[in-house]
C-alpha cells in the first residue's frame, strides 16, 4: 500500500504529494486525513496522508516512520476544503490543513501507551500496535 503525503515543509517545491510505503504494522491506521511522520531528506517531518494507492510510478519509496493518529483528524470534506483553500488563497496545502486542526493536536507532547491488562482480545489494529512492546513509546494513553 502506498500513502500519498503532503509534508510539513512549506515551500513551493514541496507543495505536492509524495509517495511513501505503508508498512504492515501501520496499514490499519493509514487512512486519508491522519498525520504521519515520514523521512524527508536527512530528517523526519510530519505530514498528512491525502490519498492511498496500490502502486506508485517510483522505483523506490521510503516507508512511513509513524502514524500519529488512530483515526483521521481531517475528514474527506476537510481535505477537499484544504485543497480548495490552497488554490483559492494561494497558500501551501500543509498550512491549510494545519489551520483546521484543533489546538490540542498542535501541542508538542511525548506520549506513552500502556496496556494495563494481561490478556485480552484486542481488535486487530490494537494487536498490531501492541505487538510485543510494553509500554509503547511515543504515545500516552491508558487502555483499561
């Protein structure tokens, strides 16, 4: 699966979608409207998944490093509005999408997910998320 991502690098050259491979552990979460961390040159940057595809025209693509949201933070309507806004006002797409985020999602927080039960039948996406890592570094939620 290929994710088409708008990266948080506000420049004319980067105001387009870049293709990234979605690793199996992130496939249940990678949907249009979620925020992701992707390698971009020598650094890792945040971006928004705009679309998904089965294949890419590129011979080699880098994988998504991390998915930040369990569910999309931008709906299909907000993604469409962001595209329209960037064309109408001549702003970068990433800035239009960031303007739609609630303030709580714009803060810098180090989160840790901790599963507080020994054995439980978790839904498949959560099984993938917790596959052998306790606590899950990078996210902060307690699941009872």
